[in-house]
C-alpha cells in the first residue's frame, strides 16, 4: 500500500487582503520527492510554503498532510515532521549559532523547559552537516549571509524532519556553497528519503535538483511537471511575460540562458 | 490615600471601618471606661495616660493649641509645617502632615499622639494604633468644633481649666466682632485659597463660616464641594465686592493675582478692593481662629473693625 | 547551552545580592537602629521594643514589598519585551500600568481599603484595569488573527495616554483634600504597609511569574518572529495570550499597592540581558532578582536622602533609570537595530 502523499492540496485559495491572491491550486507532493516552486516575483511561492507549514489557513480549499486535514494536525506534530528554512529571519535579540540550532529541538521536547544532552548531540550533528559546527559560539547577527543561511539549515535539520521546506536556500550562497547545499539535499533525499520542497528563482539550479517543478504565475498554478517540460521557452514566456532563451544540452537537459533581447 | 468622609468627599468607608473596628473591640473588652480611657471627637475610645509627658502633634493647629495651653515643653515631635509659635520650629520633626514618618514617631517614644480628621489620613492613624500608640483625633470642621477641639485637647493633656478659659475668651472676642459688624450690608466676598488654579472655600468649610461671621457673604459658600476648583469666569460672574487672598509668605497680592487686572467688570478689581491675609492663620483651625476672624472682618468692614 | 544547574547557580548569586540589599534597607531609617539591632531583631532577640517594632513592623514589610514589586515588575517587563520582540516594551509603555493605576484609583475612591478582602479587592480592581488595557491594546493591534509588533507598541502608547487622561480627569474632579494623597500615590510609593498587602502581592507575583516562566522556552522562539515560531511548533497566539495575562496580573497586583513605578520593567531586563543573554530561562530569574535588589536599593535611597521625609520611590527609579536608558539606546543605535 502506497503511503498517502505528504501534501495533498485541493483548490486552495488564499489572499492577504490586498490585490494578490493565490487561486485554485491543486497538486500533490509525494513521499521522497524533490519539488521545486518556481515563477516570477510575487507569484505566490512563499505563500504556498506558508500554507504548507500551517502558518496560514487557506480561505478556500483543503490541504491534507499525509492524509489528514492539516487543520487537525497539531503544530508540534507537524514540526517534528516538517522543517522550514526561511529565506531570512529578523532576530529580535542576539543569540549564538548553537542557541539558534538548539531551538530546532523544541518540537521534540516541548514539554521540557531545558534541553538535554541528546538535544545537544543532535544539534551538533545538524551543525556539522550544514557546515557551521565551528561557528557555534558566534552571534548569529554577526554572520555573513551565507553562514546565516547554513545556520538556519542546521536548525531545520536539528528538528529531525522527514520533510524540508526551503525558501530561496541558495540566494546568499556562493557557487561553492550552492554546490554543497545541492549535494546535501540530494544526499538527504537519497539516503534518508527526505521529501524536499524548495522555492528558487534560479531556474537552472531548480531544474537540476528537482524531480518536478511547479510553475506559478500571478497566484495561479501554471504547470506541474518534470523540469524538461517546464523549462520550455513557450511555457516560461507565458509565465514570466517576456521571451526566454532556453537551450538544450546534449543530454537533453534544458538550460535557461536568460531573457531573449 | 484617604479622607475622613467629609460631605461630598469619599473615603467615608474607611472612617466607618475605623469606628466600627474600635467600637467592636470596645464591645469585647467591656463598656466600662477604665481610668484613662477617653472618647475622642470621632467617637473612638483611646487609652491616654493621666499626664502625657511625650506628645507628638500631627498638625500645626494642634501644635499651636498645645503651646497656647502652656504645655509646649511636653511636645516631643511636630510636623515639618509646624512653625508657630517660633519655639515650635526647634522641636524634632516627624515628617509632613500627609506623609508622617512612622519610624520617626516611634523613635520619639510618645505616650500620646494628637491628630486631626481634617488633615491627617485615617490610614495613618490606623497604622499608628496598630503599632501600639495612643492616638487622639480632633475634628475641627467649623467654628464650634474648633473651640471644642481646643477644650478636648486641654482635657486630654490635663489642662482643662486653662482650655476652658481660653475658649471663653475666644468666644468673647468673636462675639465682639460679630456685634461690631451686625446690621451692616453684607459685601460679596470671594476668598482665594489658591489663585492658580482658582480654589475657593465651599459649603461647610470653616473659612466660609468665618466670612459669614465677619459680616460678609461668601460668593462660593453654596458650592457643594468643600474646596472646588473654579474657572476665572466665576470671578466675573459672581461679582464680588471684595477679593481676599490667603498668602503663605510668598509674593504680594499683585503677583499672586497676576492677570486679574483684566477683569475690569468685577467691582472688587475696579475699585481696588483686593486684599491679602495671612494664609497660615486663616487656614488653620486652631487658637488663632479669632485672629483670622478679625483679619477678615477688617477687610470686609474696615469702618467697623479697627 | 542553558541548563537547570546554571539557572540555579545564577539564582543563588542574585539572591545573595538581594539579601545584602535587604539588610542595607533594614538598617536604614530615621530611628536610631543599627545593623546589630537589625540582626538581633530578625532572629527574634530584639534588644528593645522600639527595635522590634521598627524592624519587624515597619522596615521588614517595606523591604519585602520593594523586593516583590521590583522582581515582579522586572519579570513583567521581560515578558512584554519578549512578547513584542522589542527591548523598549514594559508595562508602562504598553499602557498596562496606566490601566492598573486607573483601576486602583477607582477602587480607592470607592472605599476599598482596610481589610484583607478590601486589599484583595483593590488588587483585583487593578488587575481588571490592567487586563482591560491589555485587551484594548490587543484588540486595536490585532488584525486577521495576527498581532504585529509595530501596531502593538503604537496601540500600547495610545492606550497608556488614554488611561493617563482618564486618571487626570478623575483627579481633577476629586476633592482638593484628597488630591495630595492621590498625587503622592501616582508617583509610586512603598509606604504604609503591614504584612497584608505583602501577602497579597507575594501570591500574585508568584502566580504571575510562574505562568510566565512556564512559557520561557516558547518565548525564546518567539524572538525568531511569528512565522518561524509557528513553524517550530509554538502555538504563538496561545503563548502570547497567556503571557499577556500573566504580565497584566503582575502589573495589576503590584500597581494596586505601590502606584505606578516606572523604569524597573524597562531597564532591569535590558541590563540583565546584556549580562547573561536573551535566553528567558536564565533572564527571567536573574531579572527578577536584579529588579528586586534594584527597587530595595532605590527605596533605601528614597528614605535616606531627605530623612525623615521620604521621596516617592518612582522619582528615584526615574532618576536612575532615565540616564541608563539613554545610554542603552545609544549603544543600541551603534549596533544593528532589529
């Protein structure tokens, strides 16, 4: 018996009260899948992540998490399964990297006021995986953009999730660390069966990493398909509203070269 | 933060509670009055020594009374505001009238504390009683009760005869003044307790009563609150013939009533009948009340009272 | 990593400081009672009736009140700062102290004083006022189920101003003779206490502080922002509500007795945060102890400077607090602002 999809989204609509509105989104995220959310600015990508992590409740429609309506899933239970790496975070007070990562242990010991040695061990493992183990005592707000992002990734990993939601995880990373991150996500997916949903404006990186791409435009789901189908000039032009130049490599892999002038 | 339940004021509940508490205690202890147990002007039972040798006064009028009865030596503590007679300024201080220092009072080891319902707080009296002190409270709210207060203090400190004599002489002087101004037309008088904001004496206050006795008609004497805050318009509207300001050592009348020259329609201002009196005398319900009466009468009826 | 042991050790150190401050407070006053007399009186072997009465009936309840009020206000301030994710928040800024003060003023005018029931009633009136203020702020600032920080602070300031205006209105209508007492109380005062208000405040601050401390770990996560806290499993709205009520309870119970005392809730948590970090599990107990010590010392100073008269303790905290606050703001501006 196949497990239910991690996320099943049906006819979901959501708006912030302004002009923008996410409409009629229906799709599923399968267990062990890597799904990339792409599309122009303000197309609803981050909003979708927020709906999946129960930060917002849809105005219409339904989201099911592993078969259960997400409204019936407790926040702590969800947080033990799904970890979110935000694009950025405004910290009100200064904390060290280690303290930040330890916060990821909250869902696994919320009843207790203090973390235990087990929590510290898991946190350190996560920091090692993300490459920030030696930055443990540094204050987070003193870190460069890339290091900060890796600290956030470490925190997400410390939750011991089975699903990772990432919002623009490579936006502050240099090429080397982008490679590292892509490698890490692939490893987690292959070795641990981690389901990954990530938002990216880098179409090529998204195409390389994802099993499927979900293309959003102006709040509507325009295409949900493997990268080869989505990274197509006609499809992209309609979504982005400008001519796009896509070449295919010998292997058949599409590469987006930019806007056609 | 409480009062004794004056008309129109609140805090009456605390006064009632105080009286009830002590009365109930009295029921338990027994109704017979022990030697040395007296009833003060609030109906409280107080156990006073036959000859109190260490007296603390919690108000200037009380200090003046004790001195006038010749027992200033027995005062061991007075408030910061007790400045009359001059010997009082040499006595140890126990704090303000509404901010007494309990420690300072206790440290003086008094055997009798004298308080007044008009200025001291019920809370403080309760506290002093709970600390084991004998507190006798007077209630000088009007002319008669001021005289009674002097007599009661006299009785409590063992100078009853002197007190009676004093009060009798005060009555004589008062009667003389009242006779002197009898029959004369009553000028409309505005008394200024404080100029800015304008605070005047209302119904039931000693000052209003003194003005009446002095042959004047207080234009604020019908106000329901004892010391209402009024706008300058009242000054114009009520057309006083005389304006009297209670001064407390600072500033001339012109300085205090700066700006009032504009009120040209007011008879008192136009004719220059604006006077100052010593606020320390007029506002204290004590032995110098007759001086206050005389000062007011002199202003209101200069032709009849020299 | 914060551990139970580290918190325990810090609490012991801070308690030691408080004990020293307390002894200093007990040894200060117009009555000629020195440290030796104080110690003797405390162990039940007072050297004189006067010493016993002054130390046990006058100074001890007052020092206890100062400690409880200072600790409670510091915890309330830390709680509000965690809630609003802003180090400038405290019961006064958010209008909660104003609401409590109005509740207490109305309670006093209605005659609530004297008995134990009345003291509890007065605290309840102040708590009610605090809660009304807090709820008003909450309702003004909430939209669509969210409580954005900026609107919260603005709503708090406006609510505080409104309640101040109402208090001024009440004060202007009050009889002249009562005016002095109310104005004195509005400046913050620790005077005229027996053990009854101390007991009521002890219960209130214990309850309120416990409620806040139970949420300490969740409050830490709130500092990441609403979104991240929710995604980490924190029921943010519920936590905010509980802490709001607890901090209002603390403010109400204390203001009912002492009048509004400012700056303690603002600068103590701030200063402690600079010393031990922002983790509320450590910050809250240390701030409580530091706040208690601070107010005991401030009250001792208030009683010393113009002996035998007393300054209102709110004046001392303002004089100490305002310059320190300016210093904090300037160092903060040099670093990153959140």
